[in-house]
C-alpha cells in the first residue's frame, strides 16, 4: 500500500496539468498495484483506490479506460464507484465489459442504464449471467429485435408476467423469438399456451421438434387444449337428417372415406361432419365444434387419427371455411406439411383426450 500512498501527492498535478501519457502511466501504476493485491484488500483499501481512480480516470484516453474496464469487470472487489462510472460511459468498448459481467452492478444501476442508453448497452446487459425481472422488463420494452432475442435466450434471466407478455407480443411476428421463448424451461404453462396460440403452425411444429422431452409434453398439452377450445361458438345447424342418412350408409356397410370426400367436395357440411363423427367414434356436436374452431389443426388431428388421405383432409379444410372461400396456397401447403409430419400415435392420443373430456357431457 505504501506505493499507492506515494502517488497521492502527485494526483492533483497529474489531473490538472498532466499529459495523456502521464495520466495513463499513473492509472497503470495504481491499477497494477490494485490488481496485484486485490485478493487480500479489505474494504478501506478498496475505497482508497476507488477515491484515487475516480478522479483520475475520466481525464484519460479511451484506450486506457477500455483496458481498465476489461480488467475490473472480472473482479468481485473492484472499486465500486469507479465500476459504476465506467458502466455509464457512452463508449460501448468501455461500458460493455462492465455491463456484461461485473458482479458489482446492482439492479437500480442496471435499470437506470437500460432506460437511458442505446441498443449496444442493452445488448451488453442482456448477456449478464443473471438478470432480475426489473431489468428484463426494461430490456423487453426498449430492446430491438436482436437484443430481445438475446435476453430471451439467456437462461439466467428472469421475467415478470409483464416481461413474458411483452415477449409473447413481440414473438407474434418474429418466429425465431417464438422458438427461443418457447424453449425456456421456466415458461409458465399459461404463457406457453398464449405463445402457441399466436404462432403460425410451422413455428409451432419446429418448436415441438426442437424441444426437450419435458417441454414437448407441455407443448403437446397446450396444443390439445388449444385445438379443443375454439374461441367462437359454432353456428346452430340441424344435423338430424344428415345423421339418419349417415346411419343408413353405415348399416349398409357403405360408409367410407370416399363417401366422406364426396360430401366435402359438394360442400355438404352436415353430412361431412356426421360422416366424420361416425368414422372417428365421436359425437357430432363435438366434431362440429372442432371443425369450426379458429384453426385447422383439429381437422388434421381427426383425419390422421383414422388414416385419411391428404386429399380428403384438404377438402375438409376447405369445407370449414364455407362456400366461396378458398384458403391461400401457402396456407394449404403449410397444412399439408403439418399433416405429413403429424404421427398417427399423436393424433390418436389427442382423440382419446377429447373423448375422455366429452364423456358424461349432455348431448
């Protein structure tokens, strides 16, 4: 410590009138002394170096501050005031190392910097080993696409309900972000369900394929719930005549996929639903609700569970839209890809779930 004390009388002169070289030399000498003994310094010793360097560092060249920030960012007992001073630098090459890894930055400091600085500073903060919800709330709100993707991929980041809501909202038009958020192991079940509901089918399929076994189970459960719970109430229809006709065909041994395809192509909705209900062993009211849901996923699941050809499933997808309405080419192609990828075992598990849930309900 004697060498550090010997520099104190020179500091005023160096700060006021010293050249850049003199300042850099002083910082090099003092920081070198600190780094050599940092492991053994007590609080009062660290405070001494803090007082010296805080007054000296701002007047030095960028290169000197960059090197100092890099060194101090790795220390648990670096001079705290100096560390916060460097973290607030506008030059990211100085602030970056401190923001990304210094353990001395508390949440209020990080929140204040995240609110006032630009995207480079937010990016540095987003990669810290741990982040509290108060910090991630700001990052999700202010960060650009790359920053938000970065913080979503940080396993050490924690998110509040507000933060997760913001991530889901931003993931609506960012498939990569949706995939990243969907793989988080701390993602609440309700938030996962919201994410899947707002994601296109291709993203949902990729998320399922990329997920770990535990997360796959959660995704599968959320998809079952989404597929079986349409937002809009199906319109009232009279299925009795169609049910009688289908029953007659069934008793005569003439009810098969070809008959179902014929009904669907002719846009005979009641007959198509009644035939699909008979082939799947489900109630007409349940099949009607599933077919007219917000998405075509239930139609794919029903078709795959009984081994329907794609041509028949395609006709049912078109049928659910109503007369005169045809889905776009990309939508149909996406549905075909999803149907090809869907396994019969998965579809049959979902069908079993629907049957169990419907058991005991009034007709």
